[in-house]
């Protein structure tokens, strides 16, 4: 074999190999909150050629007067897991749908054991340092007073186990999905007299003490109630609405408290917007700049959709929301304290993913990506557009 032919074959091999292992963007379209008696579909799409291709259906859309409700969709990027939960009122069944994309895509549906008279309240992913990944469910029933039941799914054994204390301090939480019209299941934090952080689920509750304490300069905030915004392997991020400057006419601001789990240090940062809606992506946080709406109206600059398969029209969700979006998406690098913002001019904007110094974001029915270089965003590149993108609130690379 002559050298030229060998070099060509070698080049072709590396080209095919790189194409075979090229990373692709996937998004999940669905609703990040329960919508009464309406059930829309939750679908996994692969972004392709300016559009999208259905990869998997987590739950079918059942339209109006449905007896099945999606309770939540959550992503855990570091663990390469997607979790969707739905409740079927017809057979009183709570279902957990999992997507594991660590290697090939693996789909699993798990029935959560639940007595007939109990209902779903909340859930958390817990990375137990001894037992590994566990998924904690809080169930409740009301019979003259409120009763609670705790169920824990163990990923290692594939079974539900009896756990008296699910160790909430090891909760993995990647933030608030759905942009300014979204929601999540909050974990609250209060401060003990000695300065330790104590996590709790609202209600006659379950408490767990963190191995993290406020420093002496922060003890003036010990009587405030905090909301956990992000908790991953590197950072814990929280805020208190008591400390936010909210505005119904202008731009408020929020103080965000960040704990570095590697360095064991605290810092606080000020972000624009009095109602922080934040998601975590490794050493980055990102989100929308939002405030209480007041008499303002959110801005939608394009024709709206009504897609029975994916969700209510965006304008309808905007009108129902008590939150005002300034149309600004922001990024903050927790490692080097770099702040970046981009004024989209569109209230329905959302940070979907930050990975490998690339931002992926949604403007209404379109997904863009923009590289992050030297503390700023390069020109955006359109990746996908279409009706189902209006309800794409989660994304990952595989």
C-alpha cells in the first residue's frame, strides 16, 4: 500500500470515528408543572437539521378532562438521568419514568408503591455517599389531619427501600425549569442558632442538618427562610425572597448565597431581578431576569401557537403568570465571578443548557447556541425551530 493511499484511509477512519461519536443535542418538550385536568404529552426530541425528531415518548397527551397528570420533569445532568413522574387517577397509580443516557438510551417505568388514600406531594434526588443514588417521595393523606409517608427508590438495587431519614443534605437540585412560567418543588433551608443549614420539606416535616454552616458575617440572616436554588457536586446556591428588592415597575435585585463545596467557602452575589429563577450547570448558573408582574404585561413578539399535543398557548401562560420577564437571560460563572447577560427582547426566553462553554437557549419556538469566549457570547447559531419547541424546557448533550 503506498503512503498516499494509507494516509487517505487513515484520514477517512478518523473522520468516520469523529462522526460516530459526535455529540448531539436532545430536548424534552412538556410542562414543568401540573395543569389541573389537562394532560399534555412529554416527549424526548433529537435536534436535527433545523428541526427535531421524536426519540421517545415519556407520556402520551390525553388532552382535556384527563385523569392522568404529569407531576414533574427533572434532569440530572451530572448523572445523565431524566425523571418524569405522572399520576393516574383512574387506577390510583403513581408512575416514575426514567431515561438513563449514560451509555445507550435506557428507558424504564417504575410503579411507586402507594396506599390508595395517599397522594403525591414532592420528591427529591439524593446522592447518598454510602448507598448511592436514591429517589425520595413524600406522600400524604388527609383524615381530619395531615399524615405523611416517605418512599425511597434505590437505583443500585432497583427496589423501594425503607429509609427513616433520606438525608436531604445530599439532595441534587439543578434549579427551576420552564423559565418564568415554570416551577419546581422547592426545598427550604433555615439556619440553626449555631449557624448550621437545616433543610426541610414544608408541612409537618422531615428535617436534615447539612455539614455546612454560615460564617459569622452571615449570622445576621439566620432568621430568614431560604430557598435552595442549586445543589450539585461543587456548589450549593440559595436565596431568600426576604432579602430581595422586588419591583413591579422597574428592575429589582436579589442577593444569592453560594457555598463552594470543594473550598468550603461562602460568597454572596447580586443579580438583577427581584424574583430569581435560576438553574445550575456545573460551575455556571443561568436564568431569566424576572420580577413580580404588577400591572405590566409580558412581551411575545411573534404569532402564538395552540398545540394540543404540547401545551397551552404561550400567551395564555404569560397572562396567568404572576411573574414579569424582562426578556434578559443571564449567565454567571461561579469559578471566576464572570457575569454575562443578553437582552433578547422576548419575555419567553429560557436558558436550557450550558456545557463545554456553550450556551443553549430558547426564544419562544426556536433554540439557539452561542459560544462563551472571554466573558462574552459569540453570535448565536439557530439550531431548531417549530411548535413543540415552545414547550422545550430541558436539554442535554449525548
